[in-house]
C-alpha cells in the first residue's frame, strides 16, 4: 500500500500552520506521544517481524523509523540540522529500546514546547517550523496506529473521545489534535502525493470517525490490519 507518511520525515512537503485552534504545538505532541508510547512499550519481541499497514516496513523497521523521527525532529525544533539519509537500528541497541523511545518522545515534546520552536523556518528546505512540527505530529499519530494495527492493539479511543493519557495538557485533547492534523494533511497532500509520500485517498464509510478520515486521507485503509 502506498500510504506511508514515512518520507514526511524528510521535510519536503509544503504546508502552513499546524493548529487552527491555537493549542500550542508542544501540547499537541504531548497528547500524541502519550498515545504512542504505550503502543511501542507493548510490542513483543516476537512481533518485530510482523507486517504493518506500511507495505515497505515490518514492525521493527517502522519502530526504527518512528524512533528516528522522534530523535531528529528534536534537532529541527532547535533550528539545527537533521539527518534522514539513513535510519539507525535503534531496536538492536539493547532490550531497553522501549524505554529509550519513551525518553526520546519526552524530549520531542520538550523541544517543540520551547519558546520560539514553532516560529520561523527550519530544516534543509527552510520550511515553516510549524509545518515541520506538523510532520512530527502526523508521524507520531499515524505510525502509532500502524504499529497498533500490526500488533493487535486497540488504538484511537482517546483521539475520538478527548480522554486518556495526555488529555487536558494546555487544551490538547484528541479531537483538537485530529482537527490540527486534518488541516495539516489538507495542506500537505498535493505535494505529498506527487512525491509518493501519501497514497490516493481511500473511501470511508458513512459516519467514519475523524481518525478514520485522517488515515484515509493519507492513503491508509482504516480497516487494515498488519
């Protein structure tokens, strides 16, 4: 399936502001990280070779990719250079990779919560920092869903109900995160599809949830399992 957002981690998709509600980007990322970290923690070693909704990645590959996003986007928040030329094998660095991911996710939130992080431009292409932050938010959300689907975990209730870990941080509940991501994806989509970063939109059922509609807009089938 050609629906991965993986290459959004190489800042190449144009876009605008991340959040129409005025919720700080750091707060949005805090909510998304609070949903993603438990998914990563729950991945069993025997599941690392399982397929994911991202056709080019098995679970281990996708964990490594998301780990790299979380690490490198901290540098982008600080207006420093990031390197996406290769993805390190974070999982192979020892059994503590799950907790290291959680620590780096905290670092990502802190980096984008710093004053001025979402102002100006950043990255090799000098994109608006808010756009780059939106890329991190999107990867953290949709790849957490990918990993949950691939490993048989439930995911998404907090996004729809506005409840769960991370809720209430500076007004960043699940619906506000999804609202921000719908705006960001709409702005990114033409460029992202032309570069193969998003697949074509997938039709959704009547009454589809906001999360399902977001996934479909990136080319994912919301009903997909690994």
